[in-house]
C-alpha cells in the first residue's frame, strides 16, 4: 500500500485518511472453511464501530492511529480490484469460492461507507465477474445493497452474515456501542432471508462470564432458529497483549471490576494469539454444541451452499475440516483436520489420484472412503450423520 495522494477529512467523530492501495484481494494460504473463501479484502482500515473486544486494534494488524477514531479509505479499491479480477491480467487464475467482504480490520458497512460506497461498488464489480460473495458485517446499512446482493444470489450465490457477541441489546450497548443493537441486526437477517438470500450468524466472540452463559447462548440460537438462519458459527474471545487487552481491561475495570481477577487468570498473556487458558473454549463449545442440536442449527456453512462452487480438492478440504470440528465438539479427536491440510497443499485434482489417496498424509481407510464419496456425490453420508 502506498500513502501517495493522502487526503484527510472527518466524518462524525472519525478522522478519515484517503490512500491509494496497491492491492485489494488478500489471498488465504488455503481455503477457509468458516467462510468457504480463498480471498478476502479490507476496503477500509480501522473501524468506527469500535467494539471493545475488537482484535483489529492489536498491534499485530498495524492499523494506524487510535483504533475507532481513525479510518483509512482505499479510494482506488474498485479500480485495483478490477485489475485483479481480470483473467487477462493474471499470471495465476483465481481459485473458485466465496469472496469475503468485511470482517478483518474494518467493517465494510461502517458509517464512511455511506459516503464512499466502496463496498457497494465492489459488490457490483464482483457481480460483473460472477463471483459468489459472503458479506460479514454488524451494520444494517447492508440492506441498502439488497438489489445487488439479490442479483448476485440469483446469478451465483450471495450470503449475508452478521456477527454478534450476544443477542442481548443491553449488553451490546456496553461492548458494541456504535453498531445497531442485536435486535436490529436480527431484523436485517430476517429481511435477507425473506428475500431468498442465505444468512449466517457468527456468534463470535462470546465474552467470558458475560455473554458465554448457557442462557445467553441458548437465547441467541433460539432467535437464529426463529429467523431460519442457515448456519451459526460460534467462537470465544481472544485478547492479545498490548492495545487490545489494555483497552478491553480498562472497560472491564469500570463496568465489571469483580471479573478482573478471573480475566487475568483466563488471559495470562502466554499465548501469542491471545487465547484463553485451559479448557475454557472446550467448555463453552460443548454448551454451544448441545444448544445447536436442540435448535437443529448447522454449526458450519452447509455443503448445499458451496458444493457446486468449489474445486474438488477444496470441497474435500472444507468438508473434512468441518467433520473434524463436529467431532471436536463431541470431545473426540480425529485425523480429518490433518488430512484436510495435506489435501489443501496438493497441486493435482484428487479425482486423478483415486488409487493413491492412501499415500496422502493422514488419509486412512475411513478417510479414503469419505473422500471417494465426496468426489462422486459432492456430499458425505458420514458428514450428514453428524450435522
Ligand atoms: S465491527 Fe468488526 S471490525 Fe469493526 S470494531 Fe467491531 S469487531 Fe472490529
């Protein structure tokens, strides 16, 4: 990214810095089985939504200035993306899958989007190139783009997902002060569902000792079930040392001082990714697992949303990783995750090596059978028995 042509301005309480980016598409090392995408993008860096737990403020992501008060706008994003999408301009062909818009270090529908419309223009461009898109946001502004998303969905699929730390409006005003309350986000999800667009809930991050209780997890899943969301992806909170942890702790000290000792124990600073200690994630995941069964909710994107989009190797990779996750939720260990990784690194189609599958690292007899079934039917009976 270059900083030539920088312009400064202000929208509301936020300082805006306009820059010219050199690239937009961010390639993942392998297909991501949460979003079923190989590419993502940040059209804005920094986020006026300023959620207290946001890991975008961690030094690791090098977002300039005070997080929440400064937003960098990549004004030439659409122009650069057009070049990146054009097959003729590429040495290596882009691989199929959803293109992820949002998440990362800035919500694509934060307030600056009303002025710059980079997300809308990006969607229009992706539609031109017939790319499926998966949007993740916390802002109801996404309703503005129903026209484009609906057309994309009819053409080659679109998914709209919202993230929540809970579905409780009161708690949200403390931890997500600048985004529409969960009740409004749920209404927007219902709006997209009514318009035939697939929807996801990212119940992530649940906040330890505050929104991770069985009651709050159950409430979120019940509301997701009522709307008919297609899947719920669940996850706990990480707190990286430095700005992210300091910012979160300063609010906690003010609002819930009685929890400080427990938090210090849970986030002892020894994990580079800011993960909680001990069995914490297993404990909350098993609560989620039980509740998701009660409400019959898919815990990953269901194959029907992607099995006609992906290359065969990516399809097998995603389904094996998801299988591994379902088994983990049951407290079981499996080698499917390792096999998925080995397959993601292959550079020849699995269908050309049907007789050599067992030579792939971590692929045993059972995994071989699953892979062959996926190659033949784009589905797996074992997978279906677990969801
Ligand atoms: S909306 Fe997302 S990117 Fe923006 S502050 Fe909240 S968590 Fe961070």
